[in-house]
C-alpha cells in the first residue's frame, strides 16, 4: 500500500507541474538545444526510417524511445512528457524499495517521499531530456541486482540485469565505466555467483550494445561502438578555456548545429583532409589529452574545480536556467538559490555524507564483509565511479541526477540515525556528524568560483524568441525589454528588438536598435550583420559590405554575413565573388539550402 501511495503522490505532483509549465513556458511546444535535438531526431526516425544514414553522434536509446511514442500516439510534445511523469513516479517507488532493502522500511518510505518532492526530478520529468529514463534504468538495474545477490541467484536474473545495464549504456555510455569495475565487487561478495553473473550479465549488456555497433558499421563503414560524441565532450571539459561546465568547443558557434559543424570543420582544417566520424572523435580526444599532458597543473586544478561544481548546491544549467523556468511554477517553493542556502542539493549532499559516515562508523570493523551490508558498498562504488566519469568531461545539474536517489537514501538514513541518537541522549556521538555536516554545508553552499549567480536576461531572450516564432510579437517585445532591464549591457536584447522592427519594414527604427546593440557591444557579429541587412535593403551596398565584413571578422563561422555579402556582389554583377562567398557558406554549413540555391541559379543563368 505504501508503495502505491508514493506512486500516486509522485505522479500527481508531476502532472500538476507538467500542465502548469505547459501554460506558462512558451518553449514547451518550441523546445530548444538538446530537447529540440531529441525531438528532431525522433521525427527524422519516423520520416526517414529507423536505420538512419550515419553513425550515431549521441547515444540512441532516448530519441528512439521518443520516436516510438510518436509513432504510436502521433507527433505530440506532450506525450513523451506524460510518459516520463509515469516513469518518474516509478523512480520514486524504486528509490523507496532500494532504501528499504539497504537499511529498513522506514528509511525507504521517507526516501521515497523525498524523491516525490525533489524539485529537480519533477522539473526534468517534464523535459525532453535523458535523465528520467536513465534514472529508471539505473534504479531498476540496482534493484534487480540487490534482489539477485540476496538469493542464490539465477541465470535469467543476471541476464536481465545485463540487459537493463546495457540499455543504460546506450542511453548514457558513461555507465560503461561502472560495469568495468563491477566484477571486482561481484568477486569479493558473490563468489558463488561470479561465473553466471559475468557470463549472463555480459551477454545481456552485449546484446543491447552489439546491434548499435553493427548498425553504425552498416550505415557508415566505421567502428563506432555506440556514439562518437565522447572526444568532443572530453575536449570541452579539458582545454585552456574550459570553465568546467560550459558545453561549447572554444571557437565554435553557440547554436547546437552551428557548434556541431564548426567542431567537425575545425578538425578537418587542422588535419588538412576529410575525416570520418570516428576520426573526428579521436581528434578531439587527443586534443584534450595533449592539453592535459602540456598543462598538468592547470588540468588537475580544473579537475578539482569540476569536482566542487559537481557537488555544489547550485544547479548548474546546461541548456537553460533551471531556476528561472522552474520558478514559473509551484517549484518556486521547493527550489532556492540564495547565499549559503542552495536548496535542495546544498542540504541533501551534506546530509548524505553524514549518512555515509554513520554507516562506515557503524560497520567500521566489517567494511567489506559480505555478511555486513555489502550492497551499501555497491551503491557507494557506483556513485564514485559515475561521478568520476563525468568530472573527466564537464559537469551540470542534470548529469548528477542518477546518483541523487541514492544520496536521498543516505540522507534519510542520517536523519533517522541522528534523531534516534538524540532521543537516546547520545549527544557525544553526534559531535562528529554535526561537524561534518556544518563543514560540508558551508563549503558546498559557498560560491567559491563565482559561478553560482543567475541572470534572467538570457531566459527572457529565449522566451522572446519563442514568442516570436509563435507569432506573439507583443509578448516577444515585452520579453526583450525585460532582458535589457535584467542586463543592459547584453547586445542581443537590442538587436532582437531591431529584428522585430525590421520584420515590420520599419527600417529606420530597426537601424536605431542595431546601432544601440553595437554601442553596447562593438564585438556583436549579429548586430553588425543585421545592420548590414538594413543598409543592403536601402541600397547602401558599401556600408552593407562594411558591416558584413566586420561581422565575418568577429565570427568567422557565422554564415549570414557571408551569404548576404554574396547577394551584394550578385546585385553589383560580381558573380565570381558572390559564388566564392556562397561556397564558404557551404563549407561552414553543408545544409545551407539558400547558398546552394544561389549557386545553382548562377550556373543556370551562365
């Protein structure tokens, strides 16, 4: 009964949030960045076939799951979110079951309720992102393994565990690192089951990964076991300019596809030849290792910073400001980013450390004895390896979600143990846990690196851009004005307002806003490009070229100024120069159909 109550509570909270965010967030039906990528990938699977045409850049399970839902229910952005709300509720039940197994029933029930209320779970259960499904697979795999290891075991049981872990790997390949070290725990604690565990567990994992590897080879003639994104991500988190969390290759555009094509083009420009996907992956991986070997002190310092950021109370955004969008709903009562009060993770993590400490102290003479809770050590092993696998790359809030159910269990254990000790008046026993809690709380809630402040300007810009796509121009204008109020020194707000006036053919007003954007930020390539467009439309070709050239100098991978400069040269009759510029555009983005059409027209007219 208690499991059903946890499920119902969790599902109700998630559905309330889902329909609340649907009504206030314009990006709900116009997703951005990774969410948009997953949606477009799922749609392309339905329209272009399930086999695809190239090796996977990212692990494929989640987009294919979304595609399956679209295939059954139609392309509706609400459907996968509803599905994830159900899965998220199941995750709360699994958290409770695991907590009860590791410690006792009361720990499990309270941990399950905390998971129901945990705001980041609620938030991401309504996002078109991986965490909800990955958490489910991880929790299910551990739940099955805990049950299997507590009995004599069976071949089918270990095979099932292998399948679930294999699905987790093709959702997030970092899980592979844990599977590499898992046999050591199995050997130490389950010697009688080690042979069937390894044989059938590995078989289950292989059966999930092998079809992906074979498929990648069929479509690309390359050996890509799962995906070829790893090298790029490794370099993002290990280079001279890395801050440990910004997911952009230095020198590339900030847009998803812009960054993708730039990273590919830069690798090929450096090697002087066309590269296969796997070669691009190795190129960036090697670049990361080269920097580490060249700057070991800086690399280690960055590693320490990433470790701190991974465990800090601040929820590091990746695609958008979590606090801004969550606070449009009732989550504003559950999620805080205040000085020395970054709730909930800023409280959860110190409490979980206390729980781990109390567990170790209680069983300090039987740490690895299989008769004394070896399963807790299995969870600790997973959390350590999983965390390390991400700190090697870069960190953000959603990457740490798959360890949070276990942190909740340890935090609950800490609370109950401490309450029990206080009731028994064992105050001296609480000194060390209290000091540990206070020290880690202050440390992980402090803004040591100055990374934990948020400014809503970018989020208002996102909302404004989305409103504009929806045709709600007045709402877009209001959002851009709020962006400028939040950050008067950000050029984007000014030139976005200029774009609205340009669309209305009020070129004089548009020119005024573009000039203001350049005044605020002379290095704004977009503002120079858009001002060039105004001069182009008014026939001031020399001034247009001047600003197009400036935009290109500021951002060499920016397609628009090259394309429009080509139009200028076409209108003045310099067709050769126009074509050369459009060829450059296609070098930057092979999918730019405007440039391709212009070249085709030139050739037809010659």
